[in-house]
């Protein structure tokens, strides 16, 4: 099961935060509208995103601050994100 590889992260989230909690996601993706759209689709429409392109414009850094209900909800986002080709999850 994919969740097993996130067991350490889940433990750290449970130990360090009180839920619900504001959580900051950070991703780096190849610069393409399709990839940006895929990341945006991981979150509800009202979610705020901040973007920063690399100097050579080949990559985009995306930061998302979102109120999350639980550590499992955070891990669910990461599990979905890992299927986006070329994504780096920070």
C-alpha cells in the first residue's frame, strides 16, 4: 500500500501539529500549463497558490497554504501529486 511509505511523515505530522492545521505544500514542476493545472486540481478551487519560475523558465515552484483537517489528508494530497510526471515534492 502506498500509504506505508508515508508512515514516517504521518508520524511527524501527528507529533508536530494540532489538527486541523494550516499546512504548506511545496512542489517543483516542469514549466507547462498542463502540469500547473494538474497541481491545481489537487486542491479545491478557492485555494491560493503562489508561483515562482526558475531563472531559465524551465521549472515552476508552487507553494500552497491550505487548512488541512488531518495528517491523512496531507498524505492523500502527496499520494495524488506523485503521479504528476516530473514533479518534485518538497
